[in-house]
C-alpha cells in the first residue's frame, strides 16, 4: 500500500534520511521507533509532501507520490496526524473538523454529516465540545480532535506522529486503543512513537531508526525480544 524505497532527505547540508526503505502492506499497522532526532518525524513529513526527498521513491497504492504537493497526496487518501497535534487553536472544535473535510468539498452535505457522526461516535466528548475554542481543550482532547480532523478527510492511510507526546498515562492508553480501533476498521497505519513499549505491542511490524538509518526491522514479536531493542528502548529485563 505504502512503500519508501531508498529515500534520502536533507535539512540544508544535514543528511537526515539515509537510504530509508519502509513498506506498509494494506491494512497493516507498522511502527517506526527511535530516539529523539533519529529522523522519524522527517520520514512522515517526506511521505505527506511537507518535505521533499532528494532521491529515492515513495509509492502509495502503486502510484508515485514523491513529487506531489501535500494537498494532492491528501486527496489520494493519506492523512497526517502531526507531532504536537497542530490543531487550529483559535477555531472551534467543529471548525477544525470542517477543515479536515476540506478535500471533500465537492461531495454533498450528507457525506459531511455522516463523517461527523462517525467522529462523534469515536470521540463523544467532541460532540459536547462542538462550539468550544480548540485551544481551551485539554491535551488529550486536542489529540482526539487532531485524529478526528484526519478521519474527516476519509483517508485510506494514516500517519501518526508521536500520538502519546505530552499526555497523561491514562490518556496515552486511550489514544493507543483508539489507533488500534481505527486499524481494525481496515486502515493502513504508520505510527512514529518514542514510547517503544506501547508501539511494539500495538503494531504488526516495526522499524528501528538511528540517525536517519533503518537499523532493524521485523515482526514486533521478534523486536520485543531483541537484545539491542531491549537495551536501547525497552529497558533491561522488559519484554
């Protein structure tokens, strides 16, 4: 469904992605873990067109998307839930969700209402907060809104960038349960996450990135018992 083939990318003279190859099969949930600054967020930005690769290929549903603009990639069905949520803080909850549905502007109102009901079923609190200014929501509620905004676009594939960042443990659990629920509905998902323990329990397959290089990859069951992964990301004795 999504494939990165030998992707290289730079910030100025800084070579941040080095021959990165990642594959996510249709309906699979894959995680990309690594230390802060490893290049994980850059990988997602490159997929969604927010950053341009210098070489390599990105394919989504057998179509080359590496040179497309972010709006065209979104129209193909790739949604991005960014690090830090990046909601529109001065807009209401409903207005944020309307922004997520912008690429569906040529569809009728019934489609918007149907999608909005689906988001409200997934996150009932957002129905209660419809007219509330998004910047006044709690961190967890803002993350719900960011996910809901992405789903309003009717995506086929979702990129999650550090969805647990800055959240209380109970809210982290809820967010991961939500991602699992979305996955079970048939969405392809790529999750970037520093909480390696949670990510490896959630995903089917995992990649480990260090300084822009994919160092390890495999089924998450094998990564959870890998000595290097345990030492670097899970802590001694945690499996």
